[in-house]
C-alpha cells in the first residue's frame, strides 16, 4: 500500500529524510484513486531489481514478495465475470466449480468464496481448471520454493510481543494524524486502496457508520489477524532464516549478513 501517494501514516511509509539518504523503489507511484494489482507490482518491482546492482526487498506481504522472486504468473481478470459470480451463494459456486473440475477441492480451499470465485473466473477466461493449473511446471517450482531470483531471506519475529506492538503502533499512528489522513483521502480512494487494514476501518468513521472507538478496536483486531496470516504464509517458506526481534545474539545476525554477502557480493 506504500505505492499510494498520500497513504503515509497508515502504511508506515519511510520518511522523506530516509528516502533522501537511501534510494527507495515503488513508493508513491500511484494515486489512491487507481486500482493497483499484484501484477502491476510484479512488473514494476522486477524492473527495479533488473535496473539495480543490489536491492533489499522489505515489507509484509508474502504474496508480493513471492511475486518478485519466484516464477509466479497471474491469470487475467474480467470485472464483469467477477461481479456476476459475486452475486451467487457459496454452495452454488462450489457446485459450479466441482462440475468443472472434480478434483478442485484437492488443490483449492473451496470453503473460501474468494478463491472459488477466482478459480471459476480464470476457467471462464482461459479454460484452465484449478487441477490443470496446479500441475504446471511453474506450480511445482512454487510448491518447492525454487526461486527465479537468487536471494537470501531474513525474517524478524516479534513472537509473543507482536500483539502488544500492533496496539501500540496503531495508537501512535492515530496520534500522528491517521484519522485526518483518511478523511482527506476518502473521497478519491479506489477499491484496492480502501481494502488497506486500518484505512478500511477508519473509513467507516469518516462516513459516519462507526464510532472511532469501535473502528480502532476493529482495526487492531484486523491487524492482529493479518499478522497471524502472514506469519503462517512466511512460516511455510524454508528459505527464511528467522531471527527473534531485538535479540542480542550478534552471532545469528552476523551469520545472516554473511549469507547475504555470499549471494550478492556485499561486504559488511
């Protein structure tokens, strides 16, 4: 979400001073009124990697990270088909999908409406079923975590303190003017921008559909849920060397940095 101009406080965007000292990519490249897909992010991010000698990929979205370093391609979309399917109940969508692909439940969570809708949408556009897509060489490489961009992955894990950090961070963002930021952006935010955690909840305050106290409670809860999902997502990746947050074990950190040097030629 840091791609959006003006979405600064709620995305913990690097300060102007930090960005003057250290070149950043994919910051402030789109207006909040624009839709910004992971496909667009992948195209711009890979271009930045190709145009740079060395880069550090930093952030929280596992999907966007893998879109940059792994052989991941994205099927086309059709808003009209998506809109049509979103009007149908889940049981009808499941019946439709299993009629197309009897083995869909083996490769797809058919209890997830979003995934079922996407699978049917892709089939209607490309004629590829979930089972067929799962059997490609690309899918096998993704499952085996074989990258197309050689890299070293380091994860910082806040452990049991993550929930406390989420609450404190949200309180600090509010004190820094987060609600005012959302109020200014609200009239011209795209569907994609409105889905950002924190913004989504505070937009309810701006529209008068929620109190600030309730929105803050929901936003903190949603952020904690996001933390759990991302921890699960990244936890499956065997390439990540995990280091406890604020750990004084310098040997672990030095080892991780040395591994970066072996791959990139950096020296510390």
